[in-house]
C-alpha cells in the first residue's frame, strides 16, 4: 500500500469510527423514542449492537494500520477538526436531533447518513480491493457495508409505512444537501497523492448513490449519472463466519 493510499484509507476509517458512535448514541436512540412499532424498536436495538461492533472493528483496523500513538492522535485530531466532518455532524443534528422535524424527514436524513455519508469511505476501501490490496480490510469493508445496506432497507420500509410523506421536492432537497456535504468530505479524502483515485469520479459516485437512494424511496433522480466505478457494482456474496467478529489479517 502506497503512502497516499494509506493516508486515504486511514482517514476513511477515522470518519467511519466516529460515525458509528454518532449513529448508535444519538440517532438510533431518537428513533427508538419516536417510533411506535415494537418491531422497529427491536430492530434499532439490534442495530445499536451492530454499530458498536463496527466501531470496535474500525478502531482495531486503525491500531493495525497506525501503530504509533502520535500518529493515531494526529488522525484523531483530523477526524475531530476537519471541516468536512464537522459539516456532516452539523447536518445530522439539523435533520435528526431537531425536534421540529417530522419523522418521515428524519428517516430520509438517516438514510442519507447511512448511505451517502459512507459512500466515499466505502469506495476508497473498495478501490484497494479492486487492486488486490489489503484483503483483511476489504473483507471487513464488505461485511460492514452489507450491514449498512440492511439498515437502509429497513429505514426505507419504515418510511413507506408513513402515510404523510414529504413531497418529492423536500426529499430531493434533503438528498441534494447530503450529497453536497459528502462531496466536501470526498475532496478532503482525496487531497493526498499517489492513491490512484480521480476526484471527478468520486464526486460522480456520490451523486450516483444519491440517485439510487431516491429511487429506493420512490422518488425521481436528480443527477441522472452512471456509476463510474465498475468495482462498486459487485454484489457482496455471503461470507462464512460470524460477520466482522471473525479474526482477519489486515
């Protein structure tokens, strides 16, 4: 793995680790309070457990890739102070925590956080897999992204049960806003050198994912772009074992 690839992937992991905690501690807790369906409460309880496993896994990967405590602190500072990550957190608070938001709007925002806000990080790690690098990291990325797709599918199913859903314009505005925020993160993520990824392709991929989520919600696309990454078309196949609890070599 080149220096540029390591820079890129460790920052993707740093964001993922902080995101797991945000989702488990704040977002899911809010939905558990507001959703009346007991089945949904059970699912969210299970999702909290999964997010905690994801956070621990991301932390272990960072320990393996960045053994120096000084370098780990630098990475932590970046994940705490980077404006693009701060924008993500502010956006999440704006749409999820604000009690004035309707449940349906918050579900759309939650889907954006799980889908759009992870798009650049998953693409960066899958890029290494496409080049036959970091098999352990690639396996973990596949498994966690599969979990996240389950969470997105559930949120979409719950959204469809709501009778008073937002207009197409409102939903498109939420998704477009999330895509803009993620695009800023993608610029940060690819600001290093020697990683082999082109920024225009990454920005197009963020828009492609945004359109995909709009279609899952039953609304029209806004970008109408194709997937620039052939390696992101591969459907993750079931892997024997206990998800990310299996021990793997990074």
